């Protein structure tokens, strides 16, 4: 591998440049590409679409699309316009958007393509920068000496504050060149960060790229150890799918489901940075409360939360919904034009039985019953020589006798009221749960003191999921073309069903780590999760090679794996950083103060600082930081200045986040705080990208107490 670097500056391009002048040529090409991008934006801004459509709605839609296009063509001075280049001989057709294989063509001349975050073309329409999602870009990510995919040279660019400062070359067809680690790639992976998560388009690895470019029709489950980039891979897969299948997904939509709002805040800039601004991002709680109109006022306790989250509750709810059906007791008589038209009881029974034997949702079947009763009455009118039309049928369906008959036989169900009754009426619950839930399980989910009404109930997320399930029993829940579910190992079976309903006719990307399951209802394995999502048999990919977390930290945290997930292999890492792990024994009464001091010490390093502790210790740690006059913010609490480099993180909110340096206060408290405490500690210990300091006044858990790894 050859390396070229210089200080930032301008240079005159020369097509016949010697290797020492190649950086100047690349800078000139960058200037030309930026000029082309500027021209593309100006041409788009000049479009006049005020009267392009036949209607005001069409005009508004066109203008909205143009505004999106203009935003996508913005040139951010601090971001590299391209990060790589491939020179090689490629077959035609690789610039299409449908997934295709990149192949070599020895008969072709060598061509150069620059790879970046967006497509840029010259005035003739020829590409100057190729979108990282284009089929050709696959060669940049996956080419190697064994299978070069037509690539003869791969070049990676180094950037500083938006200036092109260096490049590295790999000659993949040169047998004499030896493989060496890319310094530019390592620097980009290790680059300190403050604030939200960044995209990883410049550092996607071959095993990650294979997942990113998986076909839309396939649901994929990614078991990813800490630091393997599973969240980034899932988000980049969405961006790639929207590039390759934009027309389809424009109709059906895409959705990202995360574990909490702090996590969504952390990832919220990734997709917009990749040019995708219309992907919905939500939590399971927000997803189901939008349907149920419930205000969450309480947390789910372990036992009732586990029972409510059990898949058996789906059958309990199904019984509850259909329990109100009654056999017809009298005929239906409708008066039209001074004549009475009547349906006998046996005729009504036939219509009801036909609907009950069909796989129709309760509410939809109720609507159909009104129409079928009306149609049967119209048939009688036609037999007597009358000629009623559709308007007459609709009027009969809305008539008082028909509506009264339907209400008596097939009463309307309100999902919120039904779940309220189920959780407050022991006799009703017993009737619906007979043979499904034990007496103890029924007692666990019943409210000890039933509230006066649904409005005053202390609803939990698990309750809202039950309401969502009930609503789906009435009418089919609308879905998306693709859904990404992150931290999926923590979803209960009923939560899986709620998310699965949103992608029942589409596909999903399921992300998580069994070892990081921290809820009482965490899944025992991906087969169960996929079954409840409705995507049984989906392919499971495993990512075990870490890129950001140093090996010393992973080895230290992995000592917990035999206790929390013995079936998983410990993660490896491409990084080993001197001084990445430090264990400090302190006096217990000084712990908060010493932890705050450690976080302040870490400010000497670049990047973000996370001070993670048990939730109950957060106030004392924050107070200790205030005493040191250290700017900080508290996640999930009062916030604090957004530019503060120190974040105080309750252990319960640490999942999915990462910081350049982390101080962990009192691991024993984190373990003792919950039933899944060891798994929570595993999560906490793997949030650091560069360095981890563990402070403890109490003995460390036995699995961690070895002196190994203190470096």
C-alpha cells in the first residue's frame, strides 16, 4: 500500500502528474466536483413548477419533491464529497439502481470512479462522483486480491476539516504488493465524536456491506456483538433500499423502531446525512400509544409485565373481543314506501354463521353484517318486482332496525374499554383466560384496586400493547414496506407482534444482541423473536468483528458472557489501544465525587465523555459534577447544555449509545439494581470507543475481579 499526504492547500492540476503531485490532481478534481454539484443545485432551484400539475395538490407535491432535491444537493464544506476511488475495468450496466452484481470486463479500458455520499454528474451527464449505494460502489467495499471485481487500484482519501490531505493506494492486481492495514480507515473509525451518531459510508466493511445490500424481499436478523456496527448497518440498509427500490418504498413507507427516545436522538442525523429525510423513527411505546390513545403513567413491573407481554395474551384478547357475540333472537323488519320487509331469525343466523366462519376481523365483519342484512332485504324487494339500487342498500344498512339488530348480535368493541375491563374485572378475565393463564398469572395482571375509569388508570407500555393488539383484532393495522427494529432482543412477544403487524406485508431488518437483553421478558433466542414478528425462517447473520471498541475492553466485558449468554462467541476487535482499560478501587463514600473527577480528567482527551452509573446514583453524580463546575447533561432528565461533552447516563438508558471515553461508577450497584443486572453491566462496559475507566468502592462481580486486562 502506498501513502501520500501533504498539508492543506491549493495546487494546479496536471494530467501527467508524478506521484508526488497526485494529491494536487485529486484536489483539483474535488474543486471540479464541487462546481458540478453547485451547478446541479442551481439548475434545480431554477425550475418553475408552480403550474406543472393539473391541481393545486399536484403542484404542491411537485414543489415538495423539488425542495427535497435541493436539500439533498447541499454541499457541506466540513464533509468530504468523496472518500474513495476505484480504477479498473468494469462491465456495462453497473450504474442501474436495481441490485446487480459488479463484474470485471478485461476488454474494457481502465476507468476511474470516485465514490461519495451522493451522485454528482457533469454537464454531459457523466458521473463525477458515484453514490455509495450504486452497484459500482460495491466493488470499492468488497474487492480484494482474491476477487478484485475488476478493480486494479483502490484509493482511500484522508480529510481534515473538509480539506483533502492524504490518500492511500492498494494495487489489488499487483502480486508483489503486500497487505497492510489502512491508516486512513483506522483514523476514520477511531475519529473522536461529540453529539449524534455519524454515518459510516467511508468505513463499511465487506461483511457489513453484504448485509446493507440485502434484497428488499428478505427479512434479515443481525446478531451483533458490541462495536460491530449493527445499528449503523441497519440504518445504511434503509438508505440503500430507498435507493434501489425507491418507487416501491415511496408507496409503502419505511420505519425505524428504537428502544427509547435517547437512542432515537442519538441516531436521528444518520439518515438525513445520507439524503433520506422521510424515514419514520419511533419507539414501541410511541408506536402503540398512537393507536391506543393511552397516556403512559407507570412502569411495568417484572411479573405482570412478563405475563402481559406473553404471546398467550393474544388468545385471551381474541376471546374477549368475540365474547360479546349473541345469537339472533328476533326477526329484522324494515319499512320502505309503506311496505314492511322482513328477515326471519333463521335467515339472519345463516348470515351470521357465514361471517363467523370466515377469517375476517371483528370490526370489519360487523360492518359487513350490516351490508349483508341490507342486501338480503333488497333481494326480497327484487323478488317482488322492485328495482332498488346501491343507494337504497346503503339507506337500509343505516336504518335503525338493521343497526339495532347488529348492535344486539355483534356489539361494537372499544379496544381501550375492553382492556380496561379485562384488567379490572376478575370474572371477565377468568372467563377469557380459562385454560390459558394460571390463577396466579391472572392475579398478577389484575389491578389490585381498579381505577374509576380508563382515563384515570395508571397505564403501562404493556397495557398499551394489549390495546394495540385488540385494535388489530377489529381492523387490520396498516403496514410499511420495510421496518428496522433495533435492540430487538428486549422486545416481549406481544411487542414483537405489535411491530410485526407493521411489516406483515413487507420485510424487516432485526438488529440486536442476545447478550444485551436486559428486560425481564428479553428473548431467549432469535427464532422466537422472528416467529412472533411473523417472519419465521428469516436469515440470521452474525457480526463478531468489532471496529470501534478496543480489544482490551471487549475482553474485559466478555468475561460476563459465560454467565449471561454462554451460546455466544466473544467478540473480537481490530483495535488494541494502549491504556484503553483502567480499574480504580476507591472509598465507597467518595465514589460519586471520584467518578465526577474521573469524567473531568477524561476531558483532556478528544471526543465525548459518558459517565454511566446505576439510575439511583445519577443525582449524586450530577451534583458532584456541579460542585466541580463541569458542564454536563443528564440523559433522560433535565437535559443540560447540548454542547456539553460530558453526559451523565443512567445505566437503563445506555443501550445503543457510544462515547469516546466512558467512566463507569460502581458496577455492583448496576448489577444489583435489576434481575438482568449482569446483562445491563455488559451493555454499560461496552459503550466506550477509546477508553474505559471503572471505579468501584464495592467488590467487582466475581467474573470481573481478575487482575487481567488492567492496562
